[in-house]
C-alpha cells in the first residue's frame, strides 16, 4: 500500500479539524492511509452515560454513513 501524498494528508486532517462536533468531543486522527482513517476518541467522564460507560452516541457519531 502506498502512503498518502502530503496534500491529501493535510486536506483530510484539515477537514476533520473543521468538524465542530469532532473537535468538541476531542476526536483526533490516529492514522491515515489510502482508503483508511483511524480516529481516536478520549474516554472522559463527560462523554459517559449515567452508569459510567462511554455513551454509544459518542462513538456512533464517527461512523461513516452511506
């Protein structure tokens, strides 16, 4: 697999950085590769439901929709 060109990497990272929900939740780009983006979501108390588990809505927001 070939690496992304620098302009592609920058374009993807900039696009994600402009998404206010992702930045509010603290989502970060962990890995970029052709056909693949891995995002990281921090485990924080304010993203948990009442029983202390990470809220499903916090994880579902990052899943691409067709």
